[in-house]
C-alpha cells in the first residue's frame, strides 16, 4: 500500500508522463515497468556478484565486457542505470533508446523463455530527452525512499498504485494480494528444493517471487551447491499463467530480477480447455479472481462435470485439485461465501476437498485485508490432494489482525496474528487441547460433515460470556438524580449569563 510522500512522488511521476504527451495509462505503466526493470537489473547484478563472491562461486556480470548490439560493440558498463543516469539528457536518451532497450530485449539467450516472449514487443515510447531525464530522476527519488524498507516489493507496490489510478483496477479482480499475506502463506507451506510450484492466476508473480525468495533464504546450500537442484530452481520449478499480457510481462521481469532465469510464465485461460495440466504440480499458491467476469462457453467441460457453476472461485478450487499431483499441497485465498454457500456447487466442492482429499486448515481473515480495493471477507484454505480422503481434524484460526489497520489507509499497527499463525501451524500437535473459545482450535471431520460441510469459523467458535455485576438500582437512580441536579444548576447559570 502506497501512502504519504511516496504516493505524492508517484503522482508526480505520472504527471511527467501525462504532461509529456503519454496519456494511455497502460503505456505509462509499461514504460515505468521497463525503466524499473533496467534499474533493478543493475541492483540485482551487483547483489548477485556480492553473493557469488561470499560463496566463493564464479559470477559473470550481464554488463561485463563488450555487448553486441546490432552490428556495434558497446562497453557494457554504459548500459548500467548507475552509469547512464549521470549522462546529460541528450546522451542519456540516445543510450537508453539505441542501446539499453535493445540490450534488455535480447538479454535472455533462450528465445522460448518467458522473458524473451514478453520482451519481444517492448517499445521505448518516451518522446523527448527532457522527459526521460525527469522520469529517471523521479524514479531515483522513489527508490531512495523505498530503500529504508528492504522487504518492500517496490515494483509490485508501484504497479498496484498505478492500477488503482485507472478505472479498470479491480474490475477483473486485478488487485494485488498484500505482500505480508503472500509471505505468510509461503511460510506456512514451507516449500522444498524439489517442488514444482504453480500459480494459475499469477498476475505480477507475487506468490512465485515470494516462494523463490523463501527457498533462497532457507535452502540456499541445498539448491545452489547442487547442479541439478539449481537447474531445477532456475528452469523447471516455477509456473505461472494469466490472461493479461501486461501482467505476464511484469511477472516475467519480476522473476528474472529476483534471480530465477527461466520461469514458465504463459498466456493461458486456466479454466478453459487451453489448460491440459493434470497431476503435475507439488504446490499451488494462489489468490484466484473471485469477482471477475466469466465466459461460461470457454470453461473446461472436465471442471463443469465436477462443479457445475459460473463462480470462478469454485471452478478454481476444482482446477487446483486437478492440477495437483497426489501428495501435492495447496494454499489459496477464497471469499467467505465459499466456506458456507448453500448452493449445490458450493457444497460439492467442499465435500470433495474434505471427503475426497485432506483439508488441513481454514484461516479466517478480517474483511479489511484487501482494502482499499475490496472489503470482502476472505479465508485461506490449506489442503493436500490424496484422491481418497484423509481429512481427520481441521484446524481453524480466527485471524483478527495482520499488522495493518483494517481501514482504507492500511497503516502499520502493533496487533498482528501472523507470527502466531505460523508458529501454531508448525506445531499442530500442541493444538489438540485448545478450546473453542480460543483463536485457534481443531474441529473433527464428522462434525463438519454433519453441518453440511460448513467451513465458516463462526459455526464452531464459542464465545465466552463473562458475568458483569452492576450496582443496585437504587444506587444508579441516585447517581442519575445527582447528574440531573448538576445539569439544572449549569443551565440556570447559563441562563443568568445570557440575561
């Protein structure tokens, strides 16, 4: 969430494009994204060089030596943001237009890579050297402001705010999942080095980036000191699908900047017959659209056989079960209606997850988590595909705070259940004695089945009522008489003053 001075800086950046004649919002977003990527490429190249030096591994900078651009050879150092941003406006414009853009378009050698596919049609559209100079200076200021918060997904936050500035934001569910919620879900699932991870509605690849960062932090030696596992991480671990080319382009650049060379990020309507994936992934992390429009004619007939509905949130749950291999796990965000909806389709998918597979947890989130884009109440479902049942006891958690205020401002606050959720989920054996009045507790599968497979926490949570002792009626009446007398005296004094 972008607020305060940073918000003003991005508004100023938008104004530079607008007054310079670039008025199509998507053009503005794309040009900002390209320039942010160019800047990030410089930062990440420096970081990876330092990491390689610390680990004693060889590393060749993408800016090393001379770079072939067309029929010319250019000193690679000139293509670095930290070098060309000091050039005079005219020279900077020539360098970016004639050298840097062709360089980033051909940065990845594999023409079939996600990066190459979505950078092929990248066009530099800034019309004047002065405008480029202003944009570069503005972006430097934005990055300087964000540098104090190392965990901030700068590109994602800026993109989220830019989307919010255009009327179409949120129409097809295109608002970002808050980064701290993504990180919590990744920590809960604790990805391993041999996972095959997919987000069938990936947007800017937030879940995939968070999973790659988690693996880098927690399984660095296992992955990066093993040639096969490193190759798997770079080329065969991450899969993302979306129906928005702008999103895909940003997602591919996001992954590459975070050190994943070749994620499989494709244009695909995941709910249609375009999607042949079955029994393929070991982990699905997703926040699928649950208010977007749906063309019922394109929905895969295989999904409709299991769950006949037009509701995207139910179809995606059915899809996750199909795409997971046996033993594969899923953590996904669903609107509360999925938990208690009484339609045949609602009950059918809940029954399939509980009876046919293994539902592990339902984490109920407060309604302000997605503000200011939506006030809908949501929950996280965590389940494992078994194909033959296995649900025993389901763990429920009533999240009441996520470290941010639950209004439109989403300012940081002290109350935060996320560390408690992660700690308790990783020690579920200690949860068996928890009472229904606590924030978290187990509910047996039989009880859920007897309640029409209802998964709303309020169905099972018990409220503890504490007896409150009031003063005797005579004492309360005496207090009221005394208060009445004080008011009368004050009114009399006021009347005297007015006369």
